[in-house]
C-alpha cells in the first residue's frame, strides 16, 4: 500500500473509535502519572525517586505500553477498542513484554552513544518488535527484536517519511493546545500499525491466519467507507 492508502485505511478504522482510543490512551497516561506521583511521594527529592520511577517504568509502564499496542492491533483486525486490553500486557507474556522494552532501551542507548544518527536508525529497526511479539508470543524478546530488524530492512526510511507526513497534523495539535491530538494521536498510531501489516509479509508467510484476518477486516472497512461515500453522492445527486 502507498502512504496515502495507509493513511486512508487508518482514517476508515478510526471512524466510531476516536473517543474510545483517546480514552484508553488517557488511562495509559494516568498509569504513568501515578507511577511518577508515587515515586516523588516516596523518594522525595533524592535518588530514590529516580530508582522508583525506573522500576515503575520497567514493571508497570512497559507492560501497559504493550497492552496499548495490542488495543490498536485489535482495531486493525476489526475489533472494538477496550480499556481492559491494557491489562493484557500484564496477563499475557509479562516477562517477555518487560524484557522487550528493556532490551530496546538498552540497545538504542548503546547505539546513541556512538552518534545520534545510529541511535535513530536503531530505534526504527526495533519499531515492529512489539507487534511481532504480540502476534507471535512463542518468540523470545530478543527474537522479536531480531525479526523486527529483518522486517525493517529497506523500510526504515519509508517509515520515517510516513511519520514525517504527519507534521502538519502535529502543528495543528500545537495550535489547538493539544485538542487536535484527540484525533491525531490515534490516527498516527493506527497508520503505523497498518504499516506493520503492510511489510510483515516479507518476514512472515502471507498465508498466516493473522494476515488473512487483517486483509478481511481491511476489506470490510474499505467497503463500508465506499458504501457511505456512494450514499452521500446519491443524496447530493437527488
């Protein structure tokens, strides 16, 4: 799919889900805020605050982030977004979920110590690891990272350009004092998730059940959107 097609697909998936996705994202943000509040409450102004924040990120925020990723992954399969899915990061494959983000953080930091550019390239290489681990929980965290690197070969700049194409949307968010991010945030995340589906065939067989399910869900969304547009055109013609 082209960039334009990926973005149109994401817009179609967003219909009826914007506020749900925004609400779930707010819940995730509240979890992060609670961790910071507890760290400052217990640690005060000392080093203990940083230690508690780090541990909270590793053992609470990272699994929640995996749950949030699964929320968006589910939407691309045609499922309703649910806040309960945030807990899946704790209930399913917890250790690997934690380890995945720890390894990504460590590897990205090590590459960044060389120069900024290698760090950015590394970060893009690891982008698809959470999706891979969610769809293939039998893998280890390190295997998911390796497969993400393999999957992103030849696609890192493509993803960079795709994300860069949202710059005007980002500016709109700034101009509206963040209000536009209610729509823009889920829009960007869904587009990135669709990008994952678009390139995963190079690493995983096209005949996989997950790919078939995504293709069917994508087709349904496109058909529903086309039907809605045709209906509007008919009304205008009349």
